[in-house]
């Protein structure tokens, strides 16, 4: 009864409007067979064992947190509505984001940053000035549609003006609601400037910080579960995969990045015994040591791998880790840098190749999918190639190479022991693109791929 009284006393016109539109949408969906089927598939997905257990664990952990805060006098049933909004608006969102967390990303730092954004939205929904029921019935769907349109429009050059207009409308509403909220505080300071109001404001922050350790442990568990599956594939033995899991737990001590890197390298190794696994980890630790204790490389031989990885970092083209992909064949690639906002954008990627100690080949690849934007794409490749020459050879892009790129011609020349090549290739079908241009710098005696 106390729970119902607390919920009833905290409900306002915005909550009623949200509930109303939820019922309207749910009713509409129930009459659409194709949408109803999709919703049913999503609901069934929530009851898949790993998902269901994760949600149950998160709910149990949240309930335990609330009980602990209740014992401290910081949580009460009057905070139930805020807790529900936080659970569905921040906690569950953070849980489902775990699968997209990159291995080389510091989770706690980024989780705090992302949760601040979610908390700001939740705080605004709960604490901002509420209008009449008619006003909220209009504002709730209007603001939802505006938010969805902004998500689609932002970041695209062709819809930049639309995004700016939508942001202007949204900020106007925020400014008006913010001013009305300040006015409410000034008119009734005893109501708003209270311990209860302060605790309600701080509650989502406390809950978000407190749930991060659980999410971090769940992320680590997911990483090792995935690794175990990979170990079974690499070793073809349940006993060896368990040993590999144990060795990785005791060696990497929770480092998802090191675990993932070693697991990838294991795919290229012949593992048939526990000794092979131990030697593989030993070699990997030596690799980590070499990465942090750089050995100088003479330019006539090539480039220092860890330095080569960062030649184009300022342009967003830092490569992945330099790793073995076969017998003494090492390589690394950057993620594509998109040049435009098309569906299949033109892009540039950076690759390095060599052996364990030396990079002997640097490669840029430009993929052009749209002829009407090829001029900008080619200019981008020229700029990147010029930066690569300055970083690797202390000189700008050679004029012959620049002209070859600009006019889409294949060409090559040797200067001071380095072979510079431009290779132009028009794709046989325009269904998936127009052409590619590859620019390389390598040692004169390097094997060209």
C-alpha cells in the first residue's frame, strides 16, 4: 500500500501522457500483424537464457542497492518512480551496450561519461516543469519524434540544416521548461529546496556509479566466455581450452585487450599441448615487452613497427596492433576513414607490413564508390599520402606520385632505396563502387602483394 501511495503521489501530467501514448502505440501494434510478430520476437529474445539471467542479475543488484540505500536513509518509496525511470532508461541501456564495447576501450571511464548523458535526460524528464495534461500529450510525441529525427539527421552534410533547425526547436523547449522550473523553485522554495529533492536529484548518479562494478564484471565474463569458445576452436581440445582459459586468467588479470590480442594470435599457431600454450603466452609477453621498449630501426631497413602504426594517427588512421598472421608475416591495418556521408562512403585505409622487428611496406588504399565525389576523395588521398611521406621519410609526396594519383594513372619510381608506387584499378562492375587507388612506399627489395 505504501508503494502505491508513493507512486500515486509522484505521478504528474507528463507521466500520464507517457503512459497514454505507450498504451496507444501498444494498441496500434496489436492490430498490425507484421509489427506484432517483430515485437514478439524481441520479447522472446529477452527470455534467451544469457539475456534473461543478465536482466535478472541487474534487477536483483538494483533492488539490493535500493535496500542498502534505504538502510542508510537515502532511499524511500517516494524515489520509486525515479528508480524505475533510471532502471529502464540507463541501467538496461548500459547492459545492452556491453556487447559493443571495444576491447581497447577503458570501460569505467566511458561508462561514467555515457551515463552522465542518460542521467541528464532522466533528470530532465522527472524534474523539469510539467505543463497541463493537454500540453504534455502534445509535447511527449512531438519531442520523441524530434529526438528520432535528430538521431537520423545529425552527421550528414545533406541534412545539416534540418538537424540545426531541430536542435533549435529542442533547445527552445529546454530553455522554456528550464526557466519555468527555476520560476517554480523561486515561487515555492520550501517545496523544491529540500533534502528529499536533493536526494532525488542525486539518486540516479549514485545508482549509475554503483552499478558500474557489476557491468564491468559482466563485461569481463563475456570476454572470457567468448575467449573460451575461441580456445576450443584453436586447440580442438576441451582440456587444452580450459588450460588456455586458466593461463589467460592468471596472466592477463582482467585485461580484455591483452586477452583478445593473444586469442587472435592463437588462431595462427599450431597448438597441440599445454607446453605450446605456455610458450605462446611467453612469446606474447615478450612481444608486449618489445612494444614498450622500442629498438631503433635504420631507415634503409624500414621503420620501427610501433612508430609506423602512429604515422597517420593525427588523421584518424592509427592502425591496430602489429601482430603475426603466419610465419613471421606481421601486419596491421587502420579502420577506414570515411570521406563523405554516402550510404557506402568513399574511404581511406592505412596498412603496414613486415616482420617481427621491422616494417618494410606502407600502404594507403582509397576506395571510391561514387564518381560524383571522386575529386574530393582523390584530394584526400593526396593529403594523406603527403603526410605519410613527411612522417616516414621526412619529405613531401613526390610530384610524379601526386600526378599519378590525381589523374588516376599507375606509376612507380625509386628514390633513396625506397620504391614508391601508385596502382589504379577500375572495378569491373559499378554495382559496388567505381575504382580504387593504392599508394605504397616500401624497401626496394620488399615483396609486393
